[in-house]
C-alpha cells in the first residue's frame, strides 16, 4: 500500500479532489485534516522567536508598569 499526503490551498479544491478520489475503486481511505489558514505556522514561528529571545527581558528596566502603561497610552491621544 502507498500513502499520499496532499496539501491543498482552499476548501473548494479539496472537496473536488475528495469527490474524485471517492469514485476511484483503488482508493481505500481518505483522511481529511483541516487546519486554520497559516495559524499553526504563525504560532510556531512566534513561539520560536519568543524562546530564542527570552534572555533579552526587554521590560526589565520598567520600575512601575502601571505608570509606564499610562504614559504609553497618553502618547496615543
């Protein structure tokens, strides 16, 4: 037996392929796995960036976080 893994960029084309494969007698099983568009890759990428830079601690010099946040918000007004 041979297993194929196919990634398809949109649901419409995926449905067409599933319908086609279902009509072929030699296809034994179809597993459909849906992932949110790009979500997993973005989460993995962000997680690796955070882990790689965890030693930087960019907020360590902020003595009063509440006052700092108030100042940042004041700049937006």
